[in-house]
C-alpha cells in the first residue's frame, strides 16, 4: 500500500476529493463511470474494496485503486459510498465505525436501509446521506434521488448533487420518496425494456427485421423522453399533438386503452414500491 501521508486530507475541490467505494458491484460501477466520464474525479483518487477480485478487475481497468480492506477505503477517502448488499451492511458498518471521522461524508446506495439505521450504526456525528440510483447511470442518463441525515448540511448535499449530476438527473427528496423512486425508476427501466421489446415485436410481425425494429424502438423511446424533459410539457399534451383526427395514432391508442396499459403500469409501480417498503422492514 501507499504510505498514508501520500493521501492528503482534503479540501472539497473535486480534483482534491478522495472517493471510496465499499462494495464494487454494478450500481457502484455505474456511478464511478459517470464520475470518470464527466471528469469530476480523477481515477487515481478513487479506491474501491470488495471481497474478491471478480468485480475489482473492471475498476482497475478504469484506473481506480482497489483493495480487499474496507477500513483502508475509509482511511483514505473523504467521501465514502456504501454499496454492499443489504444483509452485509450491518457487519460492514460495525467494521468501519472506528475509522469514521467528522471529516467523512458517508453516502449509502444500499436499498432498504434507512438513514435512521445508518446513523444508529455509525458514530453520532457522522454526515450521512442516502441515495437511490438506477442502472442508466452507467450511460450518464440515470435518475437518482437522495436524502440527507441530520448532520449532513447544504455543503454536503451540494457536493453530492454536483458530482452525481454527471450521472444523470439528481434530485434531493424526503426519504419517504426513496421507495417510490425504486418502484418508478429503479425497477422502471425494466418496464421500459419490456415495452421496447413489445414495440419491436409488433414491427417484426408486420415484416420489419428484428435488429432494425429494436434500434428504431429504442430511438423512439429516447426521443419521446427527451421531448418530455426538454419541453416540460405534460405527457398528455405531447400525446395529443401526435394524434391527428382519424389518423394512425388514435387507432393504436384505442388498442392500448383496451389492454388497460395505464392501469397495468400504475399497478406495476405500486407493486414495486410496496415490495421496496417490505424489504426495508425485514
């Protein structure tokens, strides 16, 4: 390892920010790619720990430092992301607790673990925030929400927001919205993939080759989403704009209404949100 003196503790400029990840799975990997591609933090300032080399190899290829020691991550970082599986987290917090100082900012990505639990298992002064990302963070089109614990102030929230805005949309919310975000956005990407697949299959049925149909379906979703974000219009308004009287779109929409698309999607968001709440209680 490098002598600790070589890792200065640290002003808050991003170039001087030392970032640690405890856990190096897919979600942590998505965030780190966003940070690196946006040039927010140099790879040499990032240290990740995981029990095996399986996940760490990808981090090394990105130029990040890696270790098997969680405590080393805490010692050498100012901003520490917790990205373990939920059932492992209490043991990890017990292990790192002695090393957590008042200069640390601890950000949990762990699903179902409340800020209250994090604050209980870490020293009482710890600056804790909780974030819920989603998979498109990997391509810098994520949707993330975060909430702050009682010791995290505007400075920490601003730092986190400026770092993570490189990974996509990033909004501060009350903690009660995090489970809803999981149902809407965390799981929601899967609903969209299902819809994209169905769109493409409809075109294949009508005679278009599958690969082409998939590309057009994906670009259609991207374009529709981009218009929603950039115009700020209500979806119903944009949908109305596409519907010419007696035209193709209204015929198609009638079929979607018969199939109860809206009610089914609302049920899906509700089911995923309730499941996220249940998992938090376990």
